[in-house]
C-alpha cells in the first residue's frame, strides 16, 4: 500500500472508496513496474519501448537516472541488464537502493545545493568522450530541473532567489522551466549534446500537464526551442530581477544544432493518463460512474477547488470525477503549505454531505511531508471542533499546520513515482 494512514482515514464508505481508487492510481504508475514493462533484453537485442538495438557491435551501455523516479528505475535497470550495464550516474531526491554499477547522488529539492552541482558534473563527465557504438539509457523524471544544477559560473547561486521569486509569484511550471533551461549547462538538450555521437534512448516519466517533453525536468535530452530572450521575457513578466535585487541571471543559450539530437529517442513511458485510467477502472469496479475531466489541470489552487466542488455538485449519486495536472499557488502569506493542501482547504466550506475530495502529489510530497489531503464534512467538523479559523490559515498559505492539527492528510512518503497531481471528487 502506498497510502500509509488508510486505517486512520477510512472511517466512512465514501472515504474507503476514495482511498481504494486513489491507491489503484498510485499502483499503476509504480516506477519499477513501468521500467520492467518498457526495458527488455533478449539475447543481443535491447528493446526500450518500441526502440530496438542490436548489441553485437555495441560498446558501452550506460544508465543516467534523473529525478524522483531515478533511484527505483536504476535498481530495476541493473536487474534487467546485469553485466551488460557498463556504469552510469543517478541523482534522486532520496537515497538510492543498493546499486553496484552506478554512482548515486541524493540531491535537494526544490532548491539546488552543492550536492546537485556535484551530481550534474558527474553526469556530464560520464557522457563526454563516448563513441557512436555506445548506448545511453536515460530515465528523466520530475524534480530533475533542480537536480541538474550546473550554472556556467559554478560560483553563481542566483538560481535560488530567482526560483523562489517565480514560485511566490505563482508562475506556471512551463515558465519556470524556460528560465531554468537557460541557467544550467545540464538542461535544455545539453545532456544529449554531451552524449553525442552515442545512441540515446530517454524514458520520460511525465509530471507536466500535456506531456511536453521539452519541459519535463527542463528537457535535458530534447532540443530546446526557447531562447535566452524568452527567459528574459518571463523574468520581466514577474519582475524577478527587481524582486531579487540582481542585475542578471547568468543566462546561457541551449544547444540548437540538429546533429546532437539525430540519434536521440525520447519516449514518454508514463503520465497521469495511466494513473487516471486506473482510478477510473477501480471506481467503476466499485459501482461508480466515473469520468476523466482533464489531464492538463492548471490554475490557482483556490479557484480550481471551487471548480472541482461545483462539478461534483452537478453529478448524480455514485459518481467520481477525475483530474490530473498541476495547480499553482500565488504566495501571499508566510505560512507553510502545498498546492494540494490549499486546494482541499479551499474546497472545505463548499463540500456537501456525501461528497469527498482527495488531492495528492503523486510523488508523495506536496511541498512537504504530506502527499495531500481529504476534504469532506468530517474534515470541516474537525476544524470547527478544534476552534480553528480556516480562512486565517488560507490567508497565510498555512495549510500544513492546519492539517497537522486536525489530521485528514495523506501520508505516503516518497512514492518513487511522479506524474503530477491527482484530484478525485466522489459523491456516494
């Protein structure tokens, strides 16, 4: 079970159903399962998705894992490839399971650190000097943008205040990643450039609405179509340079030469569509009428909360509605919160008897230790019984202390998966 506190939360039929179908969605996107489905070796043939390679003349086979799925993917890859794996590097936000042929780094997220810099340097060093007979298998997953921290001037730490300013301004993930592509020599196609002329196959675990592969982990193996000027426009839009009191951000141009990408295959291995479809099937198996409303959910968490509640209001009993994507929070207070917690807290005053809403980060970390929360009349009663002022917590973007006091949060720990956020609305 991915959700660790099910027994505490499952106190009504609505909640039991809600938690069961959420669990089905998390199980469907298990990284170990996805890698074993996608990566296979049969004799001298290596298959990565629909890509097949003859290994008779192959040189090195390297593995580079980046992001919140990297550690689990690395463990599975070592077991599949065995002695054929020559080596590689992984960087995750958690400690990697025991691997024998790969150098593992545990980086920081959402802000970069020295460990992230060391990991990015190790990846670049591993990729340089390869030949056209070598093969590099990448796993690229959410969280990789921060982990691939490699400014042109290695003493430059301007990315931290820039990212904080963009996040507090409520910038969408695509805008953030356009800027970050141009602040690192390991994003925006740079890793494909370093691997050239080797054969590259990149398995991408999408956490970006719409599965834009150039945005996922800031597209380290995809050709970037944005420019420094695009990054500068975004910085100006959110008034970042003035907010950060800096003159420039150490922007660099990303590789544009086609030759670096001619032998690169980027494959979306999994996205929120798989999780949502599994949730839908599980709900139907329990006798609910289920529908996927959107796989590219975006917008302010508070506004999305109203949309979700209004949508389930209009449905008949035994209905489930589903969304996948990533909301934003324009930070106006000084509290500690996450977008899923803010969505649930914002929905609380509107939810009716027999309705329940669950919103969670599929990686298990909603900007903190909780994966998300459940919103229903039980949660609202717990807040009232504790004498807490819900609106005061919302004004300060302070949802973590709120749910810590009343419970009703979801605890999964690091799931090893990451396909953006999942929102489920249920009417019993």
